[in-house]
């Protein structure tokens, strides 16, 4: 069985602060995908990143960066110099890698990030 | 960029009524999914669909639920006799057929279902 834990239910920061959202996962698969999605107040799910389990290189995209550590089963997400528009619920998700078959996502419970002006 | 389209954006239905949620996946995608998100909770997998049959389903997807791909473009979720606890946002998603694809699942904007 797969499980994704986002222990931080809510985080509030002041604009321009850095913030890290934690994600810990459990899976019996040796290869898998990890994802982060953003859900703004309008409700849609916005894809942010996908990471393969065999690629532990950290990634940076503008103000966003991701720290994948297979040894601790964590895939943390950092927003640098946060902005009010970053306010949203952020979901971490996991899927198995199985070429040629459906790959359902297991989501964490989400972290509500509020960036105050 | 191609998108997954869901209609309607908001559906209000009386308890006990049947409801059909519609989705148009991205045209060259072969795998289709429905997820549910009860207000304030996490997104939960309901069902995946491939080659005109259910691939996997969760415990939530009981006999009240069914999915169908009636033509080459639409993918529907039917709830036969709605209950109050079916009130949620329902997301459709699709993913492409490529082996080891880097493409994630593409989500629609969701249909908010309100059961009265």
C-alpha cells in the first residue's frame, strides 16, 4: 500500500519569507513517481513537478525548489521569497511506475499555505 | 496546449437522483481517471479506465458508481442514487500511452457536485 503524509496542515508566512512544505511517503515499489500539485482557491489542480525515484537530483525552478531524499522517503518543496499569490493548498502525491498501465495517484492531505502581505 | 475539459463546473442535485459528470480527455490519451475531493480534504482516487474497461478502482467506487466512454471523446462518471456524502469536487484526469512517459496525469478543472 502507498501512503503520503503531509504533517503540516497549515502554514502562515509573511511575504518574502522562505517556506518549506514537507512530504513523507511510503511505498513498497522500488521505482515510483513523486509529484507536487498546487490548488489555488479557485479549486483546480495545477501540476508543479514530477520526480522519478531513480533520479535524486534536486531541482530548482525559479523560486521553487525540491529536495528529494530517498533515504528518508521525503520530497520537500521550498518556496523562496514567498508571494501572496503563492497562497494555496499544496498536495504531494505518489504513483507507481508501470509502463503501459494506468498510474493512479495517491495524494497527501495537503498543506494550506497562507502568505500574508 | 490541450486540456481536459469537465462539464458542468457545478452540479446541484436532489438526494436520490442520478447524476452524470462529463469529461473530455486529451485526444491522444488512453488512460482515464476520476478522483474525488470532499471539501477541505485530500484528493482521493476513484477509478481508472483503459481499453474500454475499468483498470483499477478504490473502495469508494461502489455499485452506485459507474464509468463509461460512450464515444471516442467523452468519459463519464455516473452516480446512480446520490447521497449527501457524495457532495464533493470530482476531478477527471487523463494520461498518455507512451512507455515511461514524462507526462503526468492532466487534470480537468473539476465539477463541484452539491447534493441537497
